[in-house]
C-alpha cells in the first residue's frame, strides 16, 4: 500500500484512502502545484493470481477512457507503471454509488430517476457514436456515482468493448445477472447499443422501485403493481427497454432520451384528456371558420400584393440599406435578413460601420405609419414569432459575422456582439451555445491579457477557471454534429493557446494542454470531407506551431 503523505509520480501527494476493492485501493491525492485533487487507483500483484491478465484488462480500460471526453465520464490524466504495481491517476468523483443510495434510502423519487436517466442516455449516446461504437455492457447502480448536485458519473469500464459488425460470436458472459441483457449470455447473439439500453432499463427499475432485479425470481413486475403512484409513461419506457428481443427495445439512446423527456405525455390519462380538449376545440373551430370565410377572401388579395412586392424588392437588394427597406415590408420572413448577412460578409470583413447596422437591427427599425409618423418596429421579434427556425438561422449568421469577420481593433466589442446574437438562440441550437461560450471566453481572456496589473494569485485563479471552461467547451464541441462549428472552435482554441498558452500551462499543467491539443488532432483525423483538406492542413500546421511554442516555453522555465 502507498504511504499517507508520500509523493507519487513526483507530484501527487497521497492524502488518505477513499475506497477498497478486491484487487485495488483508491486514494485521494493532491497535486499541490495545480491545487487540484485527484483519485489514485493502486493495483498490486499481492493477492492477485493472474496479475498480468489484470494489468492487461486495466490497460484496455485506461486506453479507452483516455480517448473519451464527456462530463459524465471520469478522465484519466496519468498512468504510472511499475513491475509490481500499476497506478492510475483520474478525476476524483465526489459522492456515493447509486447502489448505496438505494440501500440506505430505498426507492428513489421518479423525477430524480428520470433526471439521472437522461444524463446516462447522453453519455451512452456519446459512447455509441464513437468510431467504432463503444458498448459499456455493465450498467448498474454500483457503477454510477451520484454527486452532491445530482450529477451522475459512469465508472468502471472493465467490461466495455468496441463494437465490430463481424464479431458475431464474440460475446461471453460479461455483465451482472439481473441487469445484463439476454445476449450477454454466451451464444445468444452479439452485444450492441441495444444491450446498454436493456441494462439502463433494469437499472431504472431498481432505482424507482427499490427491488433488485438480480434477486427477482421471475420477470420484473410492472412498476405500478409495486407502487400505484408511479407514472404509467415511465412504466412503458422501462418495459420497452427490457424487452428480451433487442428488436423490440429502443434502437438508440437518442430515441430513449426523447421518451424520457416526454414521459408524462405518454400516460393514458394525459392522452384521454387531450382527446377531450381536441373535441371541444374542433367544435369551436367549426363556428369560427364560417365567420372567417368572408373576411379572408379580401385579406388574401392584399397579402398576395405584399408578397409580390417583397419578392421584387428582394431581387433588387444590392446594399445593406435596400435590404433593411425590404425587411420592413415582411419582417416575419428570413430572406432579406440573410441577404443582408451575405452582403455584409462578402468581402470577409465586418467594419465598425457595418457593425452599427446590426446594432440597429437589434434596437428596431424606424418606419412611417399611415399618418406619416415615425415609429419603431421590433423586426426581430416579428421574425421570431412568425418564423422561429428562420430567426435561429438569422441570429447564427449575424453572430458568426461578428465573431469571425469583425475587422476592428476593439476586439472586446466583437466578442460582446457575438455573445448577444448567439445568446438569443443558444437554448434551441447546440452550435449557438458553443459559439456563445467561446465568445464569452475570448472576451474574458481579452480582459485579462490586456490588464496592466501584476499576475496576482487572484488572476491565476481566474485563468484556472477559464481553462476549465476551455476543456468543457472542447467536450461539448466533440458531441456536436455541426462540422463547421467544430472547425471554428478548434481554430479559435488553437489561437487561444498560441496567445495565452503560458498562463494556462502555469495553472493547469502542460499535460492538460497537450490533452486538448490531442483531442483536436484526433477530431481532425476523423473528418472525411475532402473539400476541407486545405483548412485542416492549415489548422494542423498552426497546432504544431503551438505545440512547439509550449515545449520551448517549458524548456526555458526548466532552465
């Protein structure tokens, strides 16, 4: 065993024992230079009959985790191998396994269970969309850590495997009885994404009922037979997850996630209530339609003339001013806004004056009413109301113009403007949320980088918080299916490390910077679109320049 107070790997000070297993001991350790706590898992030869097999299994687990980055997965930061011992340094996860939570408190509230299930769906969806997909195969309460704020973390990847379509006979009995799917018992088929769906369903059953499926003598009883107060929608979800035939289960984590987000709407009582409401609505609608008939005929003629005028003016738009005039004709349509964005960025730069046009859009456009008086029209509100999808597209385009095209010395204005545009639609579009976080991060870095003050402890603490946001942003970007978004964030991250790499290295350590750069490089390697080859090549060259700069700076410090 490691001695309390000893130093491991030259930088991890052992504080105390936090857990024991059949083959290992887990310690809480502190990296005093970075002022951060880590967990150190020690596996020794003592008491292990086949140490080399255990070492090989742990090597597979650590290699797999090193390639993964997700907020609900622990990160491996260091592996220290010695002849008689293997030490794995990873994130220290506060909290208790859900198995202990159920053991001490019994069945858990269904709202909490659904919240945990949605987090687990997110991490399973991430694992299943790797190339090749990763099948976890041992999802159960004992392998899920519950943090103090309701965040869950999936641990122990000892039975996980990469999916191979040709491995039809690869499945031995791996998993925990009661939670394992039928195909995990040798000879009954290959494990795939639907295997994890079954394990998650069995886990949810245990959490919400308090009954361990491993101790059940027959099939899982219906939820509401155990507790009539439970949701019928949740009962249907768990029943579908745990079908014996994989073809009858949810076919993906995303499909399961959707039903979990709407489980209340799946209840029979909800459906009956909606049918009654629909009947009342249809009766009222029939009477109203008769009254609309006469007025609608005249209104359609005016609307048709307005539409023709809008299309004609749109064709003539050759400058920002004519675009704004066309916007006022039909504020609820997206075409004139997008034409404006195209004109503003066609020379790949956004001037200070052009930025003023976008500010004017946000404040509202002036137009004259029928009596000749000027009035302010909130055109963006009209667009959001009449064409929500168009509103999202327009905000993304204007935000990208501010973040990627703004040609002005006052960079802080650029980041603030981009944050405002992206912030309008960040809840609806993942790319907007990522860009918004990136713009806010760059704005704060700009403030610190231009602060004419000494590098105080408080400022270092601020850089430490910023680095955690950089890492979180990279994890979020990796989950994004928007390739353009990923390329832009990779490029901006590399630029940040070129400008502020020294500060980040001091507070986070060079290994964490290298980890982010490795993640970007791995992501670039997975891009197959040939048309992006020049952009990727240029980004790769900048990335290598940053690596060299960081190594050179580290060498100077060592001297």
